[in-house]
């Protein structure tokens, strides 16, 4: 047997009580960490809600600016549609950047917007590669609908701006391709244009 005398038992009990008191004094009881965790959860939830609200406001502002640009493009005379769209698109981009509080050159290489929202993948059209798609986006042409609704005069002006041979857009059928892709007729598009 390890303990033989009452003094040894008393020392053992005192050591156990002292250890228990020391452990009790040094532990936080978990309450401090639970409170910190809860505070972090509340802060994260608030930040997430603010971010979602900001993104919705930005998307709404972008849609308003694009609608304003489209109205201005439609209201412009036929010969100046594409030339007036460039400054208008630049002004829209600057206004959106000012609204967002971001630098206008920050997303140049990306598809634009947050996660590319508001733009179609124009490179799906045969005759448009990624470089040409960026040039079209810089000129305010971002959707299949924008290509589909171009007039012959718009095509001619765009061919001059993109340094394409006259008749390239009509020959490659950009408007017809855009309509097929926008309507979801991908099989017909692949069958006809590969």
C-alpha cells in the first residue's frame, strides 16, 4: 500500500484540493470562448448581409446604366450608333466603378461585372475570339441580343472599328448565330457553324 499514515492521507487530500483549485482558477470555463465565437458569428452574418445588399444595389445600378445606354443608343441617329456607344459605355463603366468604389481598370481582363453577370460569352459565335470579344465589350456590345439587333449600318461601322474586311459580320452570320445561341438552339448552331 502506498499511503500508511494519516499525514500522508492529509497531504494527498491537500494536493488534490490544491490541484482542483488551481485548475478551476486557470480555466476560462469555456464561456469566454463561447462569447467570442458568438460575437464572430454575429459579425460574419452582418458582413454577409451587407455584402449581399451591396451586390444587389450594384447589380440594380448596372442594369439601370445599361438600360440608359441602350435607350441612348436607340435614340441616336443610325450612322452614329456605334461611335456614340463607345463614350457612353466608357461613361457607364466609370459610373459603375464610382458606384462600386472600385478602380475601372481592375476587372479589364475578366468577363466583367461580378462573376461575369450581365455579359454573354460572345466567343461562342464563330468569327469572334477572346480578343475580339474584349473589343466588342469595350464598345458596349456584351450580349447576344446586342449583336442580334445590329443593323447593316451598325455592322459596317463595327467592321471599320474592328478592322475587319467589309461584309465579314454578315458573311459569318453573327446576327443569326447570336439569335440561335440566345434562343438555346445550340445543336442547330453546332450543326451549321461547327
